[in-house]
C-alpha cells in the first residue's frame, strides 16, 4: 500500500513563507513557526526585506539556496502564478495558499485565476492546500498559523473548511484539556479536499478521533465511502455549515462550495455512522466524551450528587437525551443497609445526596453505583457538602473520590462559579478551576450542566453501539 501523500507533506523539513514581513500575515506565520518550535529550515520570502524576525529573507523562492518542501503563500492573488513558476523551478512539494479572493468571490476573473493556478500546480507536480484558508496546524512538528496556539500534541484530528472556526475549535478544546494531533483548515479545496483529509486521518495512528466542520462536499460518493471506513475505526464528529437557506447562501460566498439538502445530509451521516452536532459548543462537548473516556455500549446511567429538584430534573434530561435512568439496584440498597446508612431505603437513582445526614455514605454510594454491573456509565454532580469544613481542592478530592469510580465512563458536572458578589476575591473560582484541571488530568470530562453532559454521553453510547452492530454484519 502506497503511503498517503499528506504524510510527507505534513512533515516538511523546510518551509518558505512568501510575503513575509515584520508586521503582515506572512510575518505571523514566521513567528508561529518559531514559537511552536519548528525544527526544519525557515525561509522568509519578500523582495523588500533583508531579514524577517531575525532570519535571512530572500527575494523569491527560486533564490533560496537549500531545498524547499513546503511554501506558505501570503501574497496577493495577482502574484500567485509567478510564485507557482518559482516553486516549480525549486521542486516544491506543496503550497498552502493563505491567499484568498479566488472562486469564493464569485467573480469570473478570480474563478479563472484559480483554475489556472491548479493547472500550473498539476503540471509541476505541486499539491495545493486551500486557497483561502489558514492551512496546517501540526503541534508535534511545530507548525501553526498563529503563535499563540498550543504546541502540545493530542489524539484528536481536525478538518475545517473555515479558518476562523478551526481556530475556535482549537482554542475551545484547549480550555477543556484536549489537544490535536494535526489540524487542517482547507478553504476552497481546489486540490486536496475533505475526502483526502479524512482518508489521511483514518489511517493516522496519532489520531484517535476526528472533528470535522464542513460546508459542502466535492465528491459525495467518495466522501461517504471514506466516512464509513473511518467510523469503523474511530469516531468522526461532524458539524455541517449551510444547513438553512441563508446558511446555504453564505456558504457559496465563503468557500465556493455548494450545500445540499439538510434532510439528505442527515440521512447520509446516519448511514455512514458519523456523530452529528449543531454547533461548536456541542462539538467540543461530544468530543470530550470520546477523547477522555473508554467506550460505553449501554445507556444505563447512574446519576449522583444532585439535590432534590435537581435530581428529578436530571432524570428527565437524561431520558430526553436517550439515556436510561434505571432504578437503584437492590444490591446497592442492601449494601447501604449493612453499612448502617440511615436512608438506605429512601435513596434512589438519581441519588439525592442532600438527604444524606452530614454527607454520610456519599462516597461509598458513588463508588457502588460506578462499580455495579447494571450501570453502564455515571454522571456525578460536584456539589460540596458544607459539613466537611473549609472548601479547598483537597476537600473536594476527598468528597469526590473519582479514582475509585473510573471503572466505567464518568462524566462530572461542575457548575460555573465565576467571581462576582458571592466570590469577590475569586478564591472559590480559583479552587474550582484547579479542581477542574485535576479532573482533566485524570481523564474525566467536565461539563457545566446535566443537559450537556447527558447529550454527550448519549451520542457517545449511540456511536459505539452502532459501530459494534456494524462489526457483526
């Protein structure tokens, strides 16, 4: 089997940035390579500068003395054909065109320019990422389009037709403790398209799940075929842009793509085994479940820690999401009775910890629910019990012994405690932020409410059940 062409392209030994300057976008790409620690050769290219960011600058790509594997184009669209000729002479393997104002404008001259660009690239054996995109994010290789992005690699792959949403997905995931193997913002997809990137991530051992923002598909049959093969190996979470009439119009002007029928799309995604979401928030929520947790093939959920009304509402919301809040198993009641728990016959699922005197037996109950064979996954509300003394990170760890509850997928609910009148010094916010970080270190996804946790859990279970069913067919 021949290696995927993107494998070599995403591991360049040298990168030239055409249009590099101290203050422009080209300079930002240079700074990003420096900040993330790209270990290969960096070549700024601009006819007006001797150096950029302390690195020798060359008038053109053809003037660079060494080999050039990869070129980032940050020049005006009117100059790209000259750049292509220079790259052809230099033996460049791939050009990422950050450069925009091509077919997405709808203007005939821009459309023709894009066609000519592709024609010359093909004649020279040069592959294209874009145009009109942010390009490659490969933290483990020190490649990014922004110097503020993380250089910590992780097991999640990103494919995004939109550069702005790619950046948002990377930043938002980082706040939840998730990191990427590689990410691609691909824009107009004049050469490599969503099929190629998905096919690459399907075989990439560094990628365990894929998140994909897409507005239109160039080859529907090929895309669905690759998607089916990918979801047989790993989760693919898809956010579709251009679902409504106004979104469809916006899609054409954004990346020169055509959006199809929403209903047809939903049916196709279901048949291909993809996980669909409706916005960035939901995408990151669902991704966190796959990122941190082992597979769950059943939807019987144990819910612990909420108050009276909160427990009732939690049961409703879990069921509405597609989870089954089963009655508390009799074996757990009997064990609580043996331990002398005064409300052994009252406690249920969801478990209302507010009825436990002084928090008696809360830790034991949580662990029993997590260990019982009838329960497939657990959701725990992090609500401190005041009788345990001053609130500290250590007191929270004592009250919520998550290390003893990780035999099954575990979702934690930690309400937002932003500083304000109730926390003027920010002390409580700081404690909960640190505790949240501790949970992430333990591979426990954290959610701000039961609705989002239950939805993520239900979508994770549905994917693994469908995947298992397909394996048997």
